[in-house]
C-alpha cells in the first residue's frame, strides 16, 4: 500500500513538472482585429488582423444567452463540471466507432477544441487526440471556464477568413451576437464543425441542413420547444456575406494609423448620429451627379466633442473618389468667414445691426469685389448685408477691422487658414481667398455657438477639454451674429428649426458650404468634387443649406435654443442708434461714380480649359451652364462655337444649354466691340 501511494505521489510530481516544463499555448500572442468604437462602445469599424483574418474578441457577458445555452448543450453538455475531458463522452464516441466502424459523434470537449485551435495539427490520429486531451487538462489548470469559453468563441472558425462568433454574426447577419433569432443562433452553433462545407454564401442548403439538425437535437434535449423549432426551420439561410461595419471610415482609418499598436480605439462619435448623417450624404449625392461628394461634421460646441464626421458620400465609391476625406481637405470657404468680420466690427463698436452700409461697386487699392449676382442694393443695413451675404459691404467692413486681425483671431482659435507662401492676409480672404478645412470651419463656428469661447475639436474618448478655452469674439458680439444669422430664411421646403446658419460658394462653383448652429451643436456641410472640378449651379444656399437642415432634422440630437442676450448685448432700432453708428463710414472703397471706365470684358466662368461635368457622359438631362463675366459695357452678345445665343444680355450673367459633350468655344462681345473667349470641355 505504501509503495502504491509512493508511486502515485512520484507520478503526480512528475506530471506537475512536465506540465510546467511544457505549458500549453493560451493564445496570448494571437493578433486580433483592431476595433474603433463609439462613445457607447458600439463598433464603428473593424480592420482585418495582420494575417488577413477577421478575429474579434468575444464578450461572454453580451452574447445571446440562448446561443450559449444551445452551444454547450450541443457541443459539451458537461462543460461546467468536467476538468477538460469528459470521460463519458469519450467512451460513447469509442463505442460508436467500434460498433459502426466510423465516427458517429466526437468526444471532444470545448476545452479540447480550444486546444486544437491554439495548437493546430493536420493529422487525425490517436496520438493527436491524446495530445489534445493533455493540453485540455493543462488549459483547465490555468484558465477559468468563462475564459475558456471566451477564447473558444473568439477563435472558432466560421468560414472563409472569419474567426469567432462576433465576426461571424456581423458577416452573416449584419449585427452583433447580442440578440439572435433562434435560426441564427442554431446556424452559429453548427458552422464551426465544418466551416467551409457549410458556408452560407457558397453552400446555403448544406448550412440549412446543419442548422436544422442543431434545432432538432435542441428540441430532443428539451432546450427549446418544438413549436419554436418548426418556426425557426422555415427561415431561409441568407446566402450572402455582408460587409463589416465601416462607420466614420476615414476617421477610423486615421486614428488607427496614429496608434497602430492599440487594439481598441474609443471615439466620442455617436454611431446613431453618424449613421443618420451618412444616410443623408448618400441620398443627397445620388441626385448631384456621379462625381460629387459630400462631407459633414457635427460637434458639441461646449465640449469640443465630435459627434459625427462624414468624410465623403460613400467611402467605397471610387467614381466619387470616396476614399478622400473631404472633412480635412483645404478648400476655399467662400462667404462663410463673413460672420467673423462682422463680429470684429461689433466688438469694436463700429456698427450695430441697423447701421447703414453702402453696397455699391468699390475700389480697394486695385481690388474691386463684386456681389455674387453682380447686382447691388445701394444703402442697406448691416443686418441685411450679412443675411444677403453681400460681398462689397463685407469687404468694406474687413478693410476697417483689418484682414490681419481676422487671421490672428482665427489662429487664436486654433485654426490656421492656408495662404500663399510669404503672402500677408489680404481683403480677398473675406470672400474665400484662403484655404480652410470643414473641420477648421466647424471649430470657428463652435466659438459662435459657445458665446465666443472655442473648445478644440476632440475625437478620442480619453481626451480632455481645454483648461482655458481661447476667446474668438466677445459674448455680446457673438450674440449679435447669432441674432442676425437666425433670421436667414431657410432653403425652400426646409422647416424653421431656429438655428443660425451661413452659406458660402467658392469661385467657379467648386465648393458649396453651409454651417449652422443652435445653442450647443455646430454642423458643417461641404458639397463639391474632390478633384476640384466645377459643378454648374452648385451654390451654398441651393445645394448645401438643404442638406444642413435635413441633417439637423435627422441627427436625433434635440435642438438647444440659441442663448439669450448677455449683458451689454442689445438690438437697437435705427432711431435709437448713436449718430456715429447710424452710417458706416470707410475711407476706402472708391464708389463707381468718377471711377475709371470699365475694362474689356473677361470671362470669369467657365475659365479657360475647365472640364465641366453636366452629366452628358452618363446620358443625364443637360443642365444649363451659367456664364459670368467681369468688365465690359452692356449689352453683351454671347457666341457658342461661333453660333450666337438667341438674345443679348444687359447683365454680366447669362446661361447656355449645350447640345452635346466635348470641346466647346465660348465668346462674349460687349457694346464697344471688345471680346473674350475661352475653350472648355463638357462631360
């Protein structure tokens, strides 16, 4: 007896030393798919692991409980009680092999299957099975049952390059495995046994048969009711593999590249809001031609947290250059900087809303700005000048406050406009003569929404708001701007949302902008072609503003009222203004009266060599092409390919409907017989 006991002790010591000398692989070095998640931890985008496989870590706490119950009942019903090996299951499998001459059912536990996944072997032999048993015993000594189950459900094969139940559920059902239907849960139980032969996209009938066998066995084991089995068996297997989630695709790619060593990146993005804005972008782009893209950015002005960022209308659409992130691309901002010009003037006490300012042609040391429609209003109030986005009054105001000061305030707010190397800021910056990103523009407008304080935009969950936010404008000045912009008429068909907003259109119809805000949120919209091509008729008010209102309506954020006027902010009637503020006086801007004669006509749109997409190549209906000139004396006569247009024009704006694609020559002749021509290519 003593001898037997001694041999047993020695044996246990030897086995313990062997166990420590040859530990099992536990998968700690396995590379997982990097994940980018939103503020609630919901998956925004995942990337394939370095070996090309989709391998997402399973979370036992969030998995569908019925799926787990079915898995254990089907694969290893004594999983929670055995030590890695189920002797009864092994004996049953051996007896079936001996009596039937073939394997009827396996005796492998989930722990043994995990051992095979961690240490793959090609051969099927008794020696390989004994190694699995040994490894399973070792694994059970090191991991808890929940850890074993988690690792198995992370590494189990589900067809193709899918590993783990999360990747499988996303690929086959388009959702996380939190709440599965009975048919879905049964299919996920069946797939790992023979993942390639049962792939739903290649062998849907085989997959369905395997699923139904799982359902039948679960009914036999009283895990599920037979009435439920009948309903689940009637559900067809969808033979399609879905694309992995790719919300905020550009941003996700950027944060992943910035920290490639991290497996999980947590953003402040809200997936629900992000999905809503992406739908608006896709739907709008369909009606704007095949090459037009859309970018949007929504932020919380008080904290700087970015709730949604749409870089393009469709990340995977190559025709729209969808891979280009237009939310961070530098473009001409058009008239969107005008509110900040007026804000500086309010801050200095130069004007009030009812101050009269002149809207007539002017000459600012050789710079002669013109209104977008080439019409002039004469004397207008400051309020009307901003709401109508008149160019000349804005430049008069910028000349008074100084473009250098405007740029300095922008830089103070953390936004640096792009200017030509070595060039000082000029008056043209007020009409879009600088490069700016949608991201930068939204950050500036966040200052207007946050009473003049600018919180830098933040994307990462572990980032902190600024300890001392920069001051863009004084609080009374920002209230005056919001009061005027909230009075801008919404685009046709849009509801009155109570937001303040401003639009902008860059030179040549290349960029359409709209930026709006309520008492807390700022939303910016850009529309155009990523290659910088012209889109005839593309304006901020007609193209971008409707998208702004639609996005605000569908974002689901709940609009916050604009702030009440702070101390010192008043809106005075014209009769209440001090004498010095009744009319804005500027020493610059020589009026047209007494100015030199108009120069020869110059075609400013379309410009020489421009490729213009009118949808002709896709057989779309021809869109009238807007024609614009500077200079010259009315009336003007236009010729297209040598053929005169039906009528002459007294204004410097005309339109032409081409009859086909290809190269065309446009010529304009003024009343003095002077002419200008351009060659363009219509697509």
